[in-house]
C-alpha cells in the first residue's frame, strides 16, 4: 500500500448501502491503489452531528492508520448531502467531490420536514437557517477554495432533480468564476435508478482516483 494511503470517503454507508451496484466501481478504486472508507452516520442529511462522526473517522484514518490527509469524497443520492456538507465545513481537507445523482439541496430530498430532526431543529428553524445548513448554499465557498467536482446525473430524475442539485452546483461554481473546476455528465432519459452507466462511468472513476491520489501529495 501507498504511504500516505490515498482514499475515497464514500456515502451513504447505511444498512444495505453501498450495494452490489457500487461493487465494480469500488474494485476499480482498489485496483488503482485507492482505499474506500465510510461510516454509518445514520440519516444525518449533512447535519453537524453526522459531520462530527466524519471528523472522528478522518482523524482515526489519518493519524493512526496512515491515510492521506485529503480524501476525495463520493456521494450517491442522499450521500451527496453528507459528504458535501462535510467538505464545505473544511474544504482544506478535501481533494475533490464526486457524486452519482447527488442530493445537494435539502429541499429536494428529504424535504425540510424530514431533515429537521437530524439537525435538532424544527422545520421552521431549519427553513430560517438554510443559508447555514443547506449544502448547496456552500458551493461558492468550495469553488473559492478550489475544490474540483464531478457529478453524473440523469436528466429525467424526479427524486433528485438535476436542475436543483448538480445543475445548481455547477451554476454556482460558474458564478464564482470556477466553471473549469466542475464537470457535470448528464445522462439522457435516465432517472433515479440503477442504470449501469451511473456506476461504471470511466470519467467518474478516473476523476475520483486522480483526486484521491492528488490528496495524498498535498
């Protein structure tokens, strides 16, 4: 293994996830010498409580197990909220952000009502504090910090609409003069499903490996 060990922080890591659809992709990472790590932080939706556990995982891996200080984060669906919120809180610890139809806006999924308990807030309180808590609101900060991003998303996604999530993230990067740092691969006529192209995207896999390895040499 490499020293320090390049790695990818993957989310969500919940009962049954990641599943068989990620298996081939994760094997490509391992064959390239890149580790994949995750921890079950529950349905945290990017909350501070979930981020605290990611901090503990990062500390354990980087200080005790020889992992690189800067992982590439990769979020599938609601995992996008988890890893993007964590990345936004400490962009200096992140080598890149990748996502497979990632949720980036709490209003898209799970919605304010369902997300609020994870934040120990009422729905009304969370609504008032979206500027602070909603990951999409921190896209500009990530852009200014120079964090590269790559998302793959279907243009017919009804569960996590591309426009309000990956598309909006890319627009905010462009508004921060960082359009060159974000790539959005749009898959025509695909929704929120297990289409093989989402999980066997050469571009996504190459991006995650490249950024993870870059994070080992900062």
